[in-house]
């Protein structure tokens, strides 16, 4: 009789036993890794609710680490993500938090650091069926799923920047499905998140960055 590991169980487009605890976790981390320039050298995960209680048994830890390395939910390398991360020189940690309860039951905070010393922090929630929500970026509350092609513009909260963004997208024929602005406070760092039904044109970041108040542009394709 051959032994079948829990990580050999293949569900719909996923490796692992749970669409919430493995597939969803992988998607959150995959989206997060697109929000910092590579290569990532460290990733620290703080887990809440049921994530904190079952992350070892359900493979949430392996899925999160796999997502940080760019593995999709059906990538068999998720089973060996610990070893692969060590081979790539990525330091990592998992910290369960059972004291903060005012969060979605499948929530993770991810803190990433790249080789240049830049850091980024992302909070994600696994909603079930492999669907997720990103609810915080670098301390700013946001709300998007990653199911659409998404552009995240990091900007100074200054008049005219949003008009610049919409003009650039309109000039290039982008069909905007959703567009939302989130900010720390008036005049400080803001995030404009644009979701589109189709892929964004190649090179879209450059004209967006031409505005002096735009600090960074992140493109997430589903």
C-alpha cells in the first residue's frame, strides 16, 4: 500500500486539503508577493482565528510560503515550500495570535523584506472556496479580491492625481470595473486601486509614474 500525504490531495486547482486554509492562503501570499520588488529575503506571517489554530495540520504554512515564492494553488512545489525557501535563502516565521479576535477567522498578516531592505505589510482574509480579500496594505485599510486585473497606485494624497490616473487609463482603452481611493489621512499616503475586466496594457506603469506625486505602481493579474 502506498502512502498518500495530505499534500498530495488535489482538489479543484489546488494542492492541500482545504480551499480556505491552503488554496486561499496561497492566493493571499501570491498577491502579497507582487506588492514588493523581488527578490524577497524574509517573510513573517502572523495568523489569526482558525488559521492560528490549524495552520500546521491544514498546510496553511506551506501554502503561504509557496505563495510568497510565486507558486500557484495547484503547484506541487507547495508540498516542499519549506525546503525550497531555505534553498533560496528566504528566512520565514509563523506566529499564531489568539488574543486578537476582532478579525475574520481566516486572517493573516504578512510582512515581507527584499534584498534592497524595502519592506511591505499586507493583511489578507480567506473567504472560502479559494476566494480572498486583501484588507490592508502597509497599515492602510483597502478592499479588493485579486479576481480582476488590478493596478495599485501608491501616491501622495494631492489634488489632480486621481484625474491623472483615469486619464492615463482612458487614453489606453482600459475598461474600469471598479476604482477606489484609500488613504492614511488627508494629504498623506493614498492608494488608488483600479480593477479592470481585461488585462492592463504592457508598459502601463510608466505613464502612471510620470506624475511626480505617484510613488509606485503595482500590477496584479489574476
